[in-house]
């Protein structure tokens, strides 16, 4: 076990993708105490909630013990509840071995665990008004803190199998997030439900154990729904400094009937070994060429490829890509040392899946696939335009 770290890594309030990448690199270099803001504007940007969750899981795996220090950016009486209402804050607190107060001294772990338990009761209740935060609807399962089994919205309470009625779940989520009167055009709810279930199923298979089959001390996974309203004059702000996302929003201008476009965000995260590790069936060594790691991840999206013996698996990710192509969607994937994305234009006639659809781009390097800092688990963030007015 490491000695208590003295370095404090503070996630700044204005941090977004690039600042999170900097922290991933620091986590790999030395142990640290982590402080995250009680309110983080990036959570309201596409992919922000799950990027924060992955950051918290990566930090916790890199530190033994993992010590979280609470932030002093909000009044003491509201800070803890504000933090735990957010996905990144809940994961950070749930994955910490020890939580200390804003003074950097007082051990508040026991009190925070009680609050975490109360928040999980809300998340597992099925009452969307208790679950939703702003325009984000998180459905999260935290394995090591479950008293009565996994989240019943996502899993069958008796068998632990993934809920087969994702259609009902998606209808509820869309009904809670989207005002249909604002939309000009139908939403194919059944297709969306199939897409989200495929995405979540792939994550669920590998969330709780490492590549040797050993249960992680702490593990979590979830699916986060969000409504993102993008105004054309402000798409640069919505892109949070990422050119690829800005260009995607820009591509919607000609297809949109008005300046504001609604995007449904569905992000899936887990704290498992990552896609390349699963495909390799062994941890990815630091000296593996990044091109080899990319090929392993890309292989996961090919038809009939699966890391599971069950023949029912192996079709999910190609279906995800075809669905995204059909609706002009955007996907970001962060796993291992890779930060990839794929964007499809709106209005593709009779789309067919092809291997060219799996030619991902690097979120920073474009056509050049770069080696980024290694992260825990995998995050898929997808954006689907639901308000183009076609």
C-alpha cells in the first residue's frame, strides 16, 4: 500500500476534455489526492458526465489508498448532496477508500457513505423525478455498494440479467427529457432502444472483473441519457474545445430547420479492463504500438467478432454503427490509450454497414491515431440529432 499521497489534483471548474486528459497523464505518474468540483459545467456538455466518471475510476485504480478531498466551492450544508447528485461525483465518492473534508484533515468517510447510500436508493427507485439532474438522467449500478442487487431499471432483480424491456425504459427516458412539441419529425423509439441495449450489453459483459476473472474491489457501470440543445452561433462552446465535435455540430446547419438543434446523448461507461484488453485477453503492455491497440479495438466492431463463447454475441457493435449511420450520429470512444470518434452526416439514403465505417479518427490527432494516457474501462458517448426538423 502506498503512503498517503501529498499531491492534490484538483479538477478545475472550467475543465473539459483536454484538462481531463492532462489529469489522466498525471495519475499515471504519481499518487495523489483528488478534489472535484461540487458543480462542474462540463457535465452539461456532451460526454461530460461519463468523462468525469472515467476520470474518477482511473484515479481510484491508480491510488492505494484512494483519498478524495471535498471541495470548498460551495456552502458546506449543500456541497455533499450537490456532488452526489452528479454522476462523476457519485463515482468519485463511491470509489474512494477515504474521504476527507474541505479542510484537508477531517475524515468524513462514514457520513459520506450514508449519503451515497441515500443517493443510490434514489437511483434504484425507478422514480425519474428523483433520478434526473437538470437535463441528465443517469442509470448507474455500483457493484460494491449494492445491498439488494443491481439497479432494477437495468437488470432483472432475481437473475441479474440485463433488462430485456429497454423499449419501455427508453420511452420513459425520452418522455422525461424531450418535449415532443418542439420536435418536427418522428423519433424511431424502437430503433433507439435496440441501439442503446446493444451498447449497454457490450459494456455489461466485462464490467465487474479483470482479465483474470477476479472481481474488482470497486466497479460500476451505467447508461446516461441527456438532452443537449445546441445553438448554431454557440456550437463552439458546446464542443468544449474539441474541433471534431465542433465540426459535427457545424455539419448540421444545412439539415436543420432552425438555429437550435436538439441532440439526444446516450453515454455508456464501465470501469473494466477496456476494449483492447478484452480483445487481447491480456493487459495491454505500455510498449505495445498504438496501431496494434487500435487494431484490437477496431476488431471488436467487426461482425461475428466476440470475446464471449455465446454465439448470440458478436453482432452488437456493428448494429450500433449502422444505427448511427442511419440517423447521422456521432460517437466518441475512450478506452485504454485511445480517444476515438466517428461522425456520420445526416440524411444518408439506405445506409449499409461497411468496414470503412470503422475507420475511426483520433479526437485530437484526426487521421493520426495518437497514444493518450491510459484510462480505466471504456466510455461510449453517442449523439443523435432528434430536432433537425426534416
